[in-house]
């Protein structure tokens, strides 16, 4: 399997929606992710927006934001088509997000995920992120969030 990573372009827009629908994201989150892809891709000094392709088909994406005020990067979105789970796609996207963060001279990177997302939490731990803190009612009134962090060696 030949996996490549590219910067997002408008031609990838529909694929992002399809990936999120296959995962089962609620429509409000799908719309937000679509809007973010467009807005973020227009601000490369602050955001990295990347897609993962297999045989020219988009199978995953990651959005990463650099916060100058604290020299940290934040994963704003990460998703992989369920048909491609456990094939290294998400890990490859995380490597690219971390490269973006290092290019910006970030001192580390973090990601938020729902507390109920056990698969995502296990993944972040497997790629070297550590539990940071829990955020009550972060996503919705009944859905808490948790932050995972990775600090870079200087």
C-alpha cells in the first residue's frame, strides 16, 4: 500500500465529509470540519492541513494549529476512513502534524478527544502522548473531553 501525505486543497473537500460520515460523526461536527478545512488551509502560517492518500484516494486528514503565544501546536482534527484503520494512516498523519509543529519551533503538541473515545485515547498513548487533563462538558453537556500532550526534547 502506497501512502502519501499532501497539503489539503479544495478537491479533497468531499472526501473529508465522506470519511466523517463513515465514522458516524454527527452532522454538526461534519459541517464544522468542512468549514475548518477551508478556513485553515487559507492560513498556512497558523495551520497545517494535510490529507493522506492511498492510490490517489483520500483516506484520512489532520488539521494542526500553531499557537504562538505558548509555542504549542494543537491537533484540531484527525480522522481516518474506517476501511483503513490499523494500517498506519493515523500514525503517518500524526508524524506530519508533529513535523509541522517542529517547523514552527513548537515546544510540544496536544490533542483533545472525548473521554468516551477509548480507541483514540489508546492510539494517542501508543504514539507517545501522555494524559494531560480532563475537561467536563467540553464537547456537549453530557460529553467530557480529555487532553493528551507530547512535549519535544530541545
